[in-house]
C-alpha cells in the first residue's frame, strides 16, 4: 500500500485517496472547434511515463483537496507532493 503525503493533512494510507491522472493534461481552449480525433486524443491518450511522473490525486476521504504527487512509476516511490499552483510545496 502506498503512503501518500497530503500537503494539507500529512501522510495517509492510499485508501483515503483517488487518482486523478497526469497533472499536465490540459483541457483544450476551444473544445467546440475540435474534431472527433482531437477529442479522442485529449480524452483517452496519455503519456506512459517510465520513471518520475507528476500526477493529480484527491484526498477523497479526508480534506477533499486536489494536489500534485511526484511518483516513480517503476518503483511506486512517492518523491513528494505539493499543492496545485505551488512550485516547491
């Protein structure tokens, strides 16, 4: 089980959280102008990063805040976490 450091509540068990995907995925600025293929690219295709990766998590059974987690996808080691919008924590 992962032990995730919530930047608001501290370290908690993985069961209290929900994964939200990669943190760098951005909604298109003009969605009404996208083709079906472009929508599919946005909705379904993500980078399959090997190594350190920025992810979004929500503390769904705690403070209910969204935050960024840096996790190694090979070892599952959590390198750190930070509030959304903060640079260093």
